[in-house]
């Protein structure tokens, strides 16, 4: 399981996600736990996200190994 800090880092590894979109997501969902639990449809309703990016974000949970590789560098 990722820590909150690691999850935020993983979000920032998603292409086209930056601090503004992360902030929008956190504001929309109210907490990192609720953001983690959101499906692609819910993510896509956040302003500036859209369906393609929402799909990428929904799959970010599965990409913990990528974060582990980044942290190892």
C-alpha cells in the first residue's frame, strides 16, 4: 500500500497531470482516500480532466511498481 505522499508522487507521474490538476482533484473529492477510490467516470467529471486522462488516473493505482522504480533512482 502506498503512503499518501507516494500516491501524490504517483499521480504526478501521469502524463498531463501537474499540481493544478492534482489540486482540482483533491478539491473535488475532498480527500486523498476518496480520490483513490474514484472510478474513471467520477474522475472525468472534474474540470480539466476529461475521459482520456480519467482513464489514465483510474489505472494509476495499478502502477505502484513504476513509482517504486522512480523512488529507487
